[in-house]
C-alpha cells in the first residue's frame, strides 16, 4: 500500500519529483517518452549523505536524480504571520560518462544536461501549483567518478534547492 503525502515536506517532495519528471532535459537524456516514464529515474527518500553513497552503485540506472530532504522549517511562528513552510532539498544528478576519448566534451555534455534540468525547474517554479522554488545553488561541481575498476565512470553533480510556499499558497 502506498501512503499518500498529506503534509510537508512530503508534499513538497512530490511536487519536485513531478517537476523533475516533467523536465524535457531529464526526459530527453533518459530517452523517456513522457513524465510518467521519467519517474523511473527519480529516487528517494535518502537521509543526509546517503545519496552520495548510493550514486556510486553500479546497479543504479542512469540518468538519475536522487533527492534528499535537507531542511524543513516553519519560520517566524512568534510573529503571528502566515504559517507557511520553507525548506530545502539536495538533488544529485548522475549519468554515465559519454566519451572516453574527450574528457572536456563529455564534461560539457553533462553540464548541458545539468543546466537543462535546472533551467526547466526554474521555468516551472511557482507555475500553477508547482513548487515555489526560491533558489538553486550548485554545491558539488560535476565530476567523473568510478568507485571500482569494473564500473564505468559516471558524472555526478549536486545542487541545493530552496523552496518556500507551495504554488498559489497553502
């Protein structure tokens, strides 16, 4: 039985998942036909730091987005103002290294994927009932990784995503 999200941060995470799945850059990179198919590339929940370890799994299908709740807060409760939550997610994007011969070209290819997903999220932020994204910050520069010699190298980049109220208010 699947438990439905009824409160934050679960509601906010569901909105973010839908926004990543709806990203044309994410769908194109994974050769997924639509947002429903792209859900296969989005993984959660992770506790802080676990996504970094899981990104190294050779069993992980790529491209992938791994999502962690980084913070969740109800600010300014003493002021008597609105009781709207804020929080942040850590999103780790990862994909296989595409070109063993040309490191720079492969890096630019991955950065284009990363930037495309982040741009899609920025464009969708606060549209309708989408998550109200306040900012996104690249925390870990894209890097080529291979944890074991038998595993193909892959790229990974982590960005923080700060969010505020949900869409048209909560």
